[in-house]
C-alpha cells in the first residue's frame, strides 16, 4: 500500500483526492509506452476535463511529456495527443548489498542504468560498512545529471521496510540499524531499505520474467536461504518483518547445529556452508574418493564440490540430491500456505544444474495436490543483482510517486 493510499484511508480531503487521481493517471502513463488523454479517461474512469487538468499539472512538474499526435489512420478529425513518462524527470540511486560487494547504481525513471560502481567488501562489517556505503553513494550522487528522487537499498537480513530499520543482518553485524534515517540525515534525500529477496520479487514482477504475476515467490539458495513473497501484488513482511525465513525451519531427521543456535534447520543442508560441513565428513569417511582427491587436504570450496559432483562422486551426488529433496519438501509447505502462481529458484546452488532443479520439482509434484501444482510454474533463473536493483527502484517509485 502506498503512503498516499494510507492517507486516503485516514481522511479524504480535496488535496488528497487530487493526489490520488494524479497517481492514477501517472501509473497508467507509466504502464504504457505512450497513451492519449482519451484512453486515460477510459482506464481511470475520470472525466476528460479532470484528465486534462491533471496531465497538465504533471507536464508542468516535468514528469510527463507530450509526444505529438497519435498515428491513427482510420479516424477523422483532430488526432489525440500522446503522452509518455519523462524518464529524465528524476534519477534514483539503487544500492544492492551482498556478502562480497556493494553496488550503487544511478537509474532513470525507466530503470535504465545511467552509472554504476561496485566495491568489494573485503570482510568489512558494522559501522565500517555503513561508512563505505556512504562513500559509494556520495560518488554516485556526483554523477547525477538530474534531480535525485531518493535512495533505495536492498540487503540481506530481517528488514522493517516501513521504518527503514535492519533488525538483523548477522553477516554484517547489524542489529536494529536505522539505515534509512542515517542515509536521509546524511544526504537529505528520501531513503528506503528492503530485504534483497523481497526486492527481487518486486523486480521480477514489475520489470522481469514474472511481469503481471501477483502471487509469486523468489527462493534464493546459496550462502543462506532467502524467500521473497508477493501476495496479491503486495510484499509480505509479516508482523515482525521476518516472513520468508524458510532456512531456519527445522526438518526431521536433520540434526546438525545451525548458525542460528537451533538444530536441524534447512540451512544446515541446503546451503554452501551446510554442504561443506557434510563434505568434510565425507573426506574422513572416504579418503580415496573423488572429493578427497580434488580437495588435497585444502579447504573445501564450492568450486571443488561442483567439480566432484560433475566427475560423479557418489557421496557428493547423494548429498546434492538430498539437499534438493529437502528444499522441495520445504517448498511444499510454503506452497500449501501461500498458493503462489510462480516460483523462481535462484542463487549459486543452481550451479549443480538441471538435475538439482528437476529433483526439487519432482519432490513438490509428488507431495502436493495435483490441483495446486497444475497451476504453478517453477522456473530456475540465475537472477543477477538487477532484479534486486529494479525492485529497489520500484519500491522507491511507489513510495515517492505512487507508481
């Protein structure tokens, strides 16, 4: 729900009504490459005089522009003038944070990347990481050639997007960090913070493979397990902003201790760190295995695991298939609760290939009602940071312009 809608729910005034109608117009213009005032009136159910007045106001603000007459050959008389969003009315700063790098991008209103900088973290955490982010944002803002609408940050962790507070991002040693306020105070710009998987879900729904799909899940599996959820087109955060913490759900008969302090969590198996722990035991039990030969008494890496899998190490193959099975079982629970239309599997564990994804799909199909699975599309997509970036931009557009 947009801030504008929240205001309208509390008290409707002429000013709020005008803002609401203006947002309706702007959303329809943004949804089309170009559109006439006549069609805007039909789509929004506003009167033509109201549409004319509102669009004139948007033109004066520089948010939209007239392109010229519509190219219609079968109409007699004056041809309607086409309107379009002005992508250069503002620029935006989108920040994507992961365990190894921070990427700051300068975007126009159509999500075209105007400038970008990626900086390695080199194990920087806590206040030093905040300081690094500020430095990167400062350099990005110096590239801006138009007014800047605001900042939006996608980060791992439990994030209260309404208040811009990161309640927990263990890998960065952040606890109850009011990052939005810090950035707003520093740059005097609106700042928004979101969980990276939630932003990825928004990004693919608005600008990616799942455009127009209102019920979907993005499931990222790699160093951890993250789930972004859209229900009826709205981001699901939960009462404590921890919706999607599927990785810390215990599953029998998993028994290994988890980094969260519990035992048997899904992440103890369906993550790189979980698989590496199992692999170290394999080397002790099977010293003549392919895995042991590849490791050569060195630290086990994801690359070594993938190579052992590709070369047919039976223990590693069994481990990967077991991880895929447990992920499928976990998703069965999520599917039965949420009934999504679209599930995107992403993350670095997908490097194990089609056999991993096929086992996930098969497990879901075997353990879910056919009526439900017949309506679900499960796709594997090695989403890059652009999905998170576009979700960050979309969140900023919604909060600041009602788009």
